[in-house]
C-alpha cells in the first residue's frame, strides 16, 4: 500500500455515494494497522465546482473529487486490493492537505 493508492470503499453502505477511498498518509506508515484515507465522490455528484479542498482525480476515465475534509481512519486489512493510483494528482492532493491543516 502506497500513498495515493485508491481502493474500492470497504464500507458497503457508503459505496454508492463514495465508490473509492484514497490513502493519504506517507509510505513510511504503510505497515500501520490503520490508514488515513479520504473518500472519493463522482464529480458529477458534487453540488458545485470542487475547490482547493476537493481536488479532482481520474479513475476509470471518470472524474472524482477527493473529499480531503472528510479524512478518516480505516483498518489496513479492510483495504486488501489496490484498485489504482492517483499519484498523478500528487501536487493537488498535497496542496489540499496543506490547506486543510495549515491554511496555506
């Protein structure tokens, strides 16, 4: 498991609204019992244009907004199979995390 790996949402009841989650913590914590993730929502479901806290990533050709303000911990064992990587959006994802925690 690496930073910015995306997984199918392991919470079945939430999967329809948030089909994927993305790991945000650094690779140095890849063997942790829990992973810090943010849910992804199809961009077409967003009520307005995503902003700095909700960068867009492409999964299977569809845009998804990463809901950085909705960070949560999920047991690593509940993320068994990586779906894809969204590391191409690394800059935008790190900027969103910085903005959330440091306001910059």
